[in-house]
């Protein structure tokens, strides 16, 4: 098969591992810089051009779309869908998962465990908003944040009010969420491929840090999932419409709660912690599912 990986940097661990895994299974794999793609949007013959040339027809496309280029990146994925390529994650699913508010509402509608979450537009709603998520401490998140950036723990209600007012003063969209104290600064990253969790790791935040992101100095170890955690992760991926994703869970007293569904999960941390060849599992999924015009393009909101 001819496989394209959409990635800004061919040297990134995840990108290079996917290329390596694809070639090891006998496929032709090209790495394409998403921002260097441009689209010829013509009736009956959609085309993707790249650095002055028309790209060939790819059997499958693996989108590695960073949060900072979501709008253009998903437009490129959509164009590949129009050409008939099988996209591992579809454009509509990537957009759906990138919007923290929209994804939280969709998961809530389907009964997935979540931290209590508040969202408001006017500053005079702040006190009641904080109260409704259980009061302080609480977590305040920028809707557009990634890798722990724009996520703040407010220890007191006064601090929370000040942070919210500051963000709103910058016209930033934010969520306020319940702080799951019993999680102890740790979360679980479940790597979902198709309809199963193929690998899972527990990420522990650095000393004095409530965010567990590996980019912020956290550590990761292999973890055994409970049946409820496995079921929740697969259900969250399915609701988002994502075939390959990372589902981040917290272990709350009431059961697993979903913090985020990541459409471009990194491979380095999960492969190191679990010693599993996750990249090979992604290629195996493509081999079993890549058929022309098979994209689902679900309309789940």
C-alpha cells in the first residue's frame, strides 16, 4: 500500500516510528508536511498538491495534526478524504475532539464519566460556576490549551475568581472543572486502536505538579486497567469517531472519569512504558481497514 503520514517534522519519534513500522511491513510510506499541502478544489476531481506537484493517490493517510494547525490541518485531511483515501482519523472527528467544550458535551450526553464541568460567558456567573463544580480547589482550563499549557489549579475560591477574571479579560474561552483529589496527580493514558485499548500507562506528575504530562517532567509506568477503565476508553474513542487516539482517564472514587481524548497521541512515552510496538498495531489496523472511500464521516455533533 501507499501510505502518507501528515506531519510537520519527519524527525519526531511518532512520525519516524510509524514510517519505520509501515516500511517493515512492505508498504511505501511518505511523510508530508501538512502546511506545504495545498488544495485544488475542483468539481468531480479533488486534488492535493505538494511543493509544486500533484500528490499520488494514497491508500491510507495517517494525520498527525498539531493543535496549533487544527483548522488548516483538518482541511487537508478533508481533501484527502475527498480523493478516496482512507484516513485513519477523519477530519470531523479530529475537529470534534479538539474542541474541549464540544467533546465534553458529547461524552456527557452518552453517559461517560466526567469531572463536573462549568462553562460561562459573563464574569458575574463566576462564583456560582465555581460552586457548582464543587468549589475550590478546582481546575481552570483554556479551551485551546495542549500538553498541560493553559491548565491551572486554583487552591481557593478567591484565587479561582481572579484567574477566571484574568482569562476572561483576555477574551479567552475557559472551562472550570472539579479537582479529583484522589487521583493524586496521576492519570492513565489509554492508547486505543480500532475497538480496543492496545496499551496503557500511568503518568505521574513531577513533585509539586498536579499536571501529569510527560512534557512537564512527569513519569510513566505500565498499568493494568480495570474492565470499567477499558470500556470507558473505548466508548470515548467511539463517541469521538476516532480510530486511533489517546484517552486520558483519572481514577476517581466514583469510577473512571475522562479528561481528554487526543486525536494525535504520542508514541514515545507509551512504547517506552509498555514495551509494546504500538506503531506496528496502527499499521496492522490500516491493513485491515483501508479501502477506497471507506471514511465514515459521522455526524455526531
